[in-house]
C-alpha cells in the first residue's frame, strides 16, 4: 500500500517496491537504483576525503564533459610499471639465483641491474625515483654496497596514498561497468552468436566469525589462478609496433567482500538455513 497521501501506483510486475526513499517518492525503480548508486559513490568519496562541496563540483564538471577525463590511468601508470618490474625480477632467469629466488641486484650499472629494469618499465623516472617508489610500496630493501633486494611478494601496495587508492577504485568500477554493459548490449542470433565477456559472481551467507578463515582458504587458490592468467597474457603479448597498434588491455579482477546488511546484498538468508527440526 502506498503511504498516506501518495498517488504513486504500485510497482510494475517483476519489479520490487521502492522503500526507504527519504522524503521523496520515486516512481521509477531505475531512478531509485540511480539514487542508491550515487549514494554508494558519495559515501565512498567521503571516506576518500572529499567533502560535499568537492563532490558537487566534481559532479558538475563531469556533467559538462562528453566523456569522463582520463586521470586514474595515468595516476596508476607508475604503480603498474613497478608491478611489471617486480614480476620480471622474480621470474626472468637472468635475475634469479641457483635456487630460483630473486637475486640481490646492483642498483646502478649496465647488465642485469635494477637500473636496467627501471629503464625498461619506468622510462620516464630516474633510478632514484623508482627505488623510492619500490621502497614505499613493495617488499624491497636497500643492501650494502649499492644493492637492492626483493624480500617477499611482488604485490604493490596501492594504499600508501588516498589518491592512488581512489584511482585504483575508479579503474575497478570502470572495468566492471564496461563488462556488464557489453554483455547487456549483446543481441545474439543462431546465425550470429555473440561473444560475451566473463562475468561471474558467487554470493552466499556464512557465519561472520568464519570470514577470516575463508579468506585464508581462498587466498592461495586465487593467487594461483592469477599466476595462470599472467602466463596466458605473456603468451599473447604484441611483439612488434604494428601489433601494438591493434592491441587492447585485458584485466581480470577478483575481490572478496562481506556485507552484513542482507537487504543491501539482495539476499534472503532464511532461504539458506535448514528449518529447525521439531520433536
């Protein structure tokens, strides 16, 4: 039933009723979803440190543009370059010792040095800048006699600044939307099958005190999967400038989240719990 004094018709068949919409009545479920979308984004931007005035100015600027500006990608370019540098250091035979571990490298000089990696993957930066970036965001350590060591994993931390973290988040959202909308726009026919992009979500309910041990269980499996993805990418790299002109970027993103608000998640947990047995 509509609230007293409201002339809003009931929701169309197959569409959920719009509830908890503050003071405004929103007839179109898409408008309600857009309101939720902007609310989610606004809350996140607040946590990134942008106040209401900054968010309003950004939204106003965006509405004047025919397409979004390209800011997040360039902000993350150095991070991606460092990630590729660490990957090469940890896998290329010339950078490994007899046990297959990354060698301690001389920072400067010709040959198989850190400088050679820096010039290849971060050519616009000085060696000192790359060393500083690696020390701030990766598990590397300076060694005596002008050397540097890779101590742990090859993961690059993006949480060292809110700016980088926001840029990283924007790329996640953009990539997700591109995949979802690509699949939504497909119109396959028996004579012309369409190629959809991989899009898979696993949604379930677990006890809250089991979340951490589930993370620990999944982490090595996901890491192994992403290693195989990286290997598949390496086998398909463009080898010439002409091939590079016809290339595209492929991304595979995996994340694990928890949401204790079942309405927000869109799930009815009672359907997943076996009914209690009675004597």
